[in-house]
C-alpha cells in the first residue's frame, strides 16, 4: 500500500502557467501504469498541440475546458468528461472566465517522453 499524503507539483507546459498536482504517477508514486492529477488552469491558459501515447480521461470539476482536435473543437463544462485516445492530436486550453479545474487520468502514466508536443 502507498498512502499519498499530498500531491507532487509538476511544471506545466503552456502559458500562463497552470498548476498540476500529481497524486498518482511516475513522480508522486513511481507508478508507470496510470497517472491521476488535478489541474488548475487560469483564464487564457493554452498549451502546445500534442500527439500522446496514452489514453487521457478528463473530468471537469469547475469552469470549462476547450479541447481542440484536428477535425473539431468542443467545450467540456463542469460535470462533463472527455476521453482523448492515444495517437490523437489534441490541444487543451481554458479561454473562458475563471479558467478550469479538472482531473486527468492517463493510461499509461503521463511522461514527457510520450507526449510529443508540437514545436
């Protein structure tokens, strides 16, 4: 058993900075199978597009998360979720007032080596 008493703060890509609190994952618990993190992103935050090697399950707790894929954009408000599958190009942002807070679960666990961000 591993008891995670507090999350590990991870430096985020994008601007302005968002806060990533990893509870389970490669850094917080040395777990490579899954990562679970709470994201708090301010209004105006955007990160580079990316083609990841993991499935990412996201549940929005507060605000609205904008998810941009190659063919469409969709807004995910609080109380809704989205699944982005491995191999899909995606760009996340929080352009709306108050930003967003959400939980992201990645299978396998998030790692900078398997994100493949646009340059």
